[in-house]
C-alpha cells in the first residue's frame, strides 16, 4: 500500500531548532503551498517560504561552545547591521577583545561570517582562524530539499534569514 497526501497549504512555526553544527535557530516559520508526498515517487513536492530568526543569546551560546579555552565570557550583540562579539582572551596577556562581523550570502547558498574589525589588532589572526573553522555558518547544500537563501538582516533584536525551498 502506497503512502501519499496532498496539502493546499501549510503554515508552521518551529522553535528551538538545533542545527548539526550546534547553532540553535530560535524560530523557524514555514509557509508552504501545494505540498504533496508520494512514497513511490521519492518523497515531497512543493514550494515553501522560510523565515529563520536567531537571537543574540543563541549566537552567544553557540560561540561560547566553539571558542578555545583561552577565550572566556563571550557576549554577543547585534549593532549597526553587524554581529559584535566581546570576550576576554588570553593571548600573551589577558585582554578584552571586540570583534565586528558581517554576515554575507554567497551564491544564495552559504551564510558566511566575515571579520570587519578586531580590537586589539594583535588578536585578528586568532579570530580569523576561529571563524574559518565555523564557516560557512549555513550551507543550503546540507538541507534536505533544495533551498535558496534570499536575504540576511541583522537588527538589534535578531538576525533574520529568509529563504525559499522547492522539491519537485
């Protein structure tokens, strides 16, 4: 017996979605139209618009879990369209480090963090090496259906990513 279903529309909101890399998406809203699942044809068909939001606290927890032991007290804020990370780092001395990062879309497929500035400058190489370990932050090739990332917006209250997905 074959399994199948069709929906003319689906509106869903998911909260606390943990990605494979450990980043938690605070809210994920999905608006899908003309969705169908047919087991013998290999799965889902349809199109969806997706909006994902990340709060500063979620990014803070993600970064705190990624940084080396020489970095402590990670704090994150979204300011002026950038992600601002402040932390205490032990290099030669223990200093407060402030990093400004832009979030960029590459080829509508990858969300990448790009260092804008690091204070003190002596920490820049360390920061760039750590960011290289987690980039890309999101790669649509790892998602279960083809997805095109359309925009990323950094506001003080949240980072919002919009995307569209289709499986035909």
